C-alpha cells in the first residue's frame, strides 16, 4: 500500500496563471504527478489517503476547477476501489499537533506519518522532503538530484 500526499494531486491538476512559464523542477513534478494519477486511476496498486489530505486537495483545487469538475474529481477518488480513505481520530491529531516542533512539520503531514505507522505503510507518494528523515518511510517518486534543494522542505 502507498500513502497519497495531497501535493501529488495539486501538482497534477493545478494550472499556472496564463502566460506563466513553469520552472524545469515544477514541470518535472507536474509530469510525475500525472503519471502517478494514471497509476491510481488504473488501480495499479493499493493506496491510502486520509480525510485530512483529501480536504487539503479540495481546498486548493476549488480555485482552479468548476464545482462540477471538483465534484466529479472527488467522487472519482472516493469510488476508486484501490484507494482506502481513512479518518483520523481526534487523539491522533492532537498527538500530531504536539509533535510539530519535534518533527519540524505541520500537523497534517505528521498525521499522515502517524497513520502510515499505524497501518504499517512504508511508502508515500509526495514531493515533500520531510518524510526522508524517517528511515522506515520511502518517499516516491525519486526526485532528481538537480531538483532536491528546490523542493519544499
């Protein structure tokens, strides 16, 4: 099972402002994200996402999608047989909030980490570096070295 971070969907679906030229790094991330989405849609693997990451996706994509497209997109995720959508217990989220300064991550990212540990998930699709600090977590996709310093830590 592979955990799905919200930024995979953001890179795949967020469109730049008209006339804006994307950096090589951003273009690479967008292309990788689209390939990952293709695997998800083809139900190539089993995936997991929490309601928190799902909410992050909705909050960002609502500004670039029509309500109808957003509804179809979310219903597509919900109905995808290869995706398990999990809720997070209040105490787990409190635990995530309490660890913000320990992990140098936001509580939503920490909640993903806690869910992964609880469900024994070892891989995550994300472009965020902070998951690399955990020896038992494999961040996918592998980001080319030339982009490593430029992606959000």
